[in-house]
């Protein structure tokens, strides 16, 4: 059975994508800790990040860094937090989160009902920053 993330990647469920390439995608989480909170997800279903091959984990971190630079530009934040928790969905995902303090990384503060318009605007802000950076992998609106 496919994971929730594979179903999003395959278009069976909606997602606010900001990045697409042959190895990974990035889309906004539906329970953000901060505006612009994105997930970087490999296309291959692997449950634990420790089980990823070297090339895939290296690629994911590189994508997260590029997404982070776009988030920093889009949200004018001093730092981007990067978290690999892996408890929510059994499919590796890196959380890239615009932050102003360590408390912005508290998963207990996730917004369970974010405004859909705010999510759309955050995704577009990241995509626009990626395009400004000349990133070819910036996703289209879907």
C-alpha cells in the first residue's frame, strides 16, 4: 500500500508543491509550525532516513538547502530549521522551517487547521523565490 506521501507525489491527493525533480519533491505540510513550512520527500518509499542510500540523502539535503534559501528570501527569517523526525508518515521527509527562535521548531505548536489561502500564498512565495534564484526544479502550481 502506498504511503500518504506517495499518493500526494502521484497526484492521488492534493499537494502544494514547490519543487519537483526525478529524485525528490517538496511540498508544504498541512500542519505547519511556521508559515512556509515545507517537506522534502524522496520519490522512493523508505521509512527511515538511515536506510537511504548515500546519493539520495545527499540529494535531499541539497534540495532542502535550496528550498531553505528560497524560504529565507520569501519569509525574511534569520534561520531555516531542518528536522528529520520520521514519526508522522512512514516515508522519509525533511522538514524545512523558517524560524526566528528554537521554539518555532516545537511540533506541539503545529497549526492543525491552517488557512488554505495562506498556504497557497506561502507556496507561491517559495516558488517565486526559487524562480528568482534560477532554479529549474521550481514546481508549477500543482
